[in-house]
């Protein structure tokens, strides 16, 4: 994707000597010197005015026909991956540019391969480039941006600065031409996260043959006219000298609503960035694990997302596009809650399919959450609760970073039986 800078530029003199009042004063001095016959003074002042006029005219057209383009090789990456950023300047006119500067403001979280200049916006820096361009020439630069942490990062605006050869009248041109880079949450194997066994949480054996899973063959049997020829096991048929069809394992898939309680990560204590990120990675890992096993997953997060400042509410789905949407939403999650989780849960449960398993990712135990989970359990809801805690709360664990997710005893059992 590329963006072009086209906005109308603004200019200002480099110093008091060449502002309007100063030039009027010089013109008045020239007239007075000519009146008194001071030839040398007239020549000097005339040269100053001529230089100022030439500089102003040069500056006036310096950014005309200049284009700046930003191109990103990717807009979505995982932590530890990088993308290529290309910046390109082109001067499409006869007037040469003895100097021109291009500043691309970007979030410092993208970690470019060169240091960023300071910016007035907190959390942002400027990637600055300088060049000299003759007529109808262009120049380009390539850099790599590294996504070290999950997030929704912004690039832009682009700012061009140029002017006359003397630098008397610098000219600025800015356009809010923005791009966004999404760094997905880190996804870990479920076993590595230290989550207590929830399996079968994705695909479960059914008591009745609701439908058969065509990828799980558990045997063969004789062919009947009602069977599809697509299910004929030709090698077994050759061995038995009669048509044999595959017998599939009867399965059903879960529908899971994944709730991430953002405000639970800061209740009664300072927010721990690592614990918060671990909670988001937990939600992403569970969603990936379930969707890869053809279960339907919905996502509900009471956070003000980075792009909309609204909470995430996604109905369950099992497609690859659903997983991408879930990961994008989790990448945009901010620590700022949209409201109390208890209130958000009521609206999030509206419209969920009957029999949906509620899976909560929270941090810290509070009376409000405990009461809420008990009410849900007593009402017959199928639920599991994952508590994400810091290393200090996991004292004695051989590897606190990966033993910080647990389930309280009351919620270890997840009913994965077939919904009647």
C-alpha cells in the first residue's frame, strides 16, 4: 500500500531578516539611499531584495510536483516477525531541490532498524530522511520494522520540508496519510501455557450420532445401498472381495464464548503488563486451539479497542476468517476497560446459542466475580474459569512464567457432553 502527499504546503521565513516587515524596511532604506545618491548602499540593498525574491519564488514552487510514498510489505505479523518499510520521494518538475526532508511519524513499538528522532506525541518517533533531488528524479529508502509486542500500531502523518537554496523560506507540507500494523498476540501450545486439562474441549465424542467426522475413521463395514460411494474403502473392499465402507467416529463440536475481563487485571493492585499480556495470549491460544479443531468460538472483551474505543463483541464462528478476526481484536485490546465486566457480561451473553460453553480469562479473585460465576453455575451454564496470576502469586512453581494459569476447584470440570 502506498500513500501520496498532496496537501497544500505552508511556508514561513527562516528568521526576522526576511519577514514582511523587514523586507519593507529594506525597501524603504533602498529608496532613501537612491534619493541621497548612495550607489553602493543601493546595490547592496537591491541584491538583498533580489535574493529574497528569488528565494521566496523558489520556495513557493519547491514542493510542487513532489510526491512521497510509503509502502509496507505486510500489515499483520506475529511477535518476533518483521516487515519491510519503503519510503520514496520523487521530484516531478524542472525546478531542482537542493535539499528536502521527509519525516514519517510512527509508534516506537514498531522498533525500526534505525533510531527514531524525537516527536511531540508520547509513544511516537520520527523516521527522518534527507536528500537532494534534481529535476525528474527520485530517491528511496528501505528499512525493517520489528513487531516485538502485541499491539495496533500507527504510521503517519508524512511531513515534507524543503525550500530555497539559501534556506531563507523553508516550506512544510503535512498529510495525515496513515497506515496501521497489527501485531497479533503470541500464541502458545495449550500444554505450554500450563492450563489444566480441559480436553475434550474442541471435539467430543457424542453419545448419539449427531453427525460423523469424515477425518476420524474407526473401522469398516459392509456396504449398503444407503451409503455414499465416496465413503467406500477400496483397499478393504479388495481384501474382503466385497464392498466395504468406512465407519467414522461420531463427534460433535463445542460452541465457546470466550470472555476476557480486562478490569480484573488491575483490581486492588497496580497493573502488571506481563500478566495482562499473558492473559491476552491465553485467550488467543485457546481460541486458536478450538477453531483449529472446528469448534465455534466467540470473543467478548470489555476493553476500549485501540481503533474504535468500543468493546469487542463477536458471535461464535469456526472459520479461518473468524480466527483472524479474533486475533485482530485481541491485538487491539487496551488496558482501559469499557465498563464493569459484570455489566458487560449480561449484554455479551445476549444472543448466544443455547448450550454455549462460557470460558472466562480473568486475573485476581474478587467477591463480585466469584458470586457471578456461582450464579452462572447454579443456573446450569457450562463454564470454565482460567485465572492468570503473576510470578509472585505462583511462588514455588518450577517455571512461574508457565505455571501462572489455573482453575479453581469449583470449575475444573467442563461438561462436554452432547447437547440434547
